[in-house]
């Protein structure tokens, strides 16, 4: 039986000791509050009061963790510590009252047992004599009731102590919200990184697989066309081979464009600055590039910055009839600003597929995307991308 009941008995004894310690500390906390609360009105003493309240609250946190099994407590300071002590001493007082009842019950039991062992009459059941307070019937009935009430009282006070600790020592609703936002930010960044990695993998597969097969097919068609010409085959066959060879070249161009849209390889080889220089050289419209970043931006910012610049330059070239494009990349505080302006006809629709896709890319990194394109121009596309 000792093996079976040993752990529960030790557990109950530990909790009772914790409640006894908490009951004693409640009176000290009441005395502290009587002195500390008026002192809060004196600014030079306020920090000392908060420091002392935090130290007392820390003692209570360790007591609850050690004796009552409360886990995850972080502690509290400042006004929150004073508020905690203002409620905590009441709970501790209740615990002290329950323990006092236990003590009174134990003293009564000792007196009763001592009376019986001394050979004295514990009482009479004669209606005329009445019942003594130490009658066996009275002792058993009210003693059992007292034991039940005190045990429930101890359990209730311990639970109150734990709940109070969870409320004050645990994170506030604002802190929980801040943590949740932080977790979502990290998880979103991980998703963006995973998507970028998957784009790189798809680009590599297209480049190393499908594109190489198309190149080989184009070479074979070229050789077939040349061989057909040497053997004097009919013109229709030569024509078909020539068209197939040309179509293979166009398919390769389309494939390279698709692979670039999945992930621009130029960013991996040189970074944003060389990639933008290459974009300016092949734009088909004069592009003035002003790049003032001292260091290479993070990859999560570099990719949307490049796509914003590339899409804006492409739109200005294809749809705006622009004769000049200004592309600026700078840093403002902790954000990288990409600004693309042109002297075209304006009227760009921010809800269009291209610009709305850019807006989603920028929003994925907590950026701000704006399009200013009145009819008649000019058009200015701006993306602010936080990177710190």
C-alpha cells in the first residue's frame, strides 16, 4: 500500500506546504501594498515600488511552479505586478483560513483521542444530559464534514492560485497577438523562400531537360535540311524542314521566356544590379538606370524588385509607346524603392493581370506598390520593399 499511496501523499503534502507558504506570504503582501500603493503617487519612488513588486511576484511565481505545478509562467513587472499582488493576497488569505480550519480540526481530534485514552467519558447520549461537543457521534459527523470541506477548500485555493498566475504571469492578449503576427511573418517568409526555390528547380529542369532536347531537335532538323539540299530532294521537303527549323527556334525563345518568368537566372549569377543593366541594354527603348544601393539586397527582396522593374519596362515598351524610361533603385530607411517612369501615353490599369501580379508579389514581402498613370502620361510605377 505504501507503494500505491506514496506518490499521492507526497503530492498532497507538497501542495499543502505550498499553500501554507502562500498563506504566510499573503500577510506580507498586504503589508507591502499598504505602504506601496500610496508611494506610487510619488514619482521618485515609483520605480522602486515596481521593482519590489516584481521581486515579490517572482517569489510567488517560483512558489507556484515549485509546489503547485504551474508551468509556463513568465513573470510580471510594473503595474501588472502590483495588480497581481492586490489580488493574490486575498487568495493567500483564503488559503490561510482553510489551513487554520485544518489545524483546528486536528487539535479537536487530538483532544478527543486524548480524552478517550485517559479513560474519561467522551459524552453521554442521554437526552437529559445533552450531547457534549466531544461526543463520538458529533465528532464523526462534523469531523467528516470538516475534512471534506477543508480538502475541497485546499483544492479550490490551489486552483485559484494557478489561474491567477496564468492570468498575470502568462502573456497578455497583445503579446499573444504580437507572437502570432511574428509566427505568421516567419511562416510567410518560409513559404516565399520555398516557392522561390521551387521556381529555381523548375527553371533548371526546363533549361537542362526540355530546352536541351529542343536544341538537339533544331540541330537535327538543320542537318536534315542541309542533307536534303545536297541530295537534290524536292523543294516542298526543303521548305517543310526549313519551317520546322525556324519553329524550333521560336519554341526555344518562348521556352527561355517562360523559364525567365519562373525565375530570372541573371539574379543568381550577378545579383540585381547586373540583371538591371542587362535589362536596360535589351529593352528596345533608351533606359536610364540609376542604381544607388551600397550592398546586395536579400533574395526575398531582390526577386520582386527585379520583376517590378522588368514588367514596368516591358509594359512601357509594348503598350505606352514610350521613347524614354527612367529606372531608379534606391534605399529609403529600411526599404528598397524601385521606381520606373516613362514618357508614354499613360492610362495603365493597376487591376490588369501584369500590374496586379506585381502588386501581389510586393505584398508578399510586406511592400507597398503604387501606379500613377493618368491618361496622356507620364506613368510612374513604384514599389517599396522592406528589407530590414
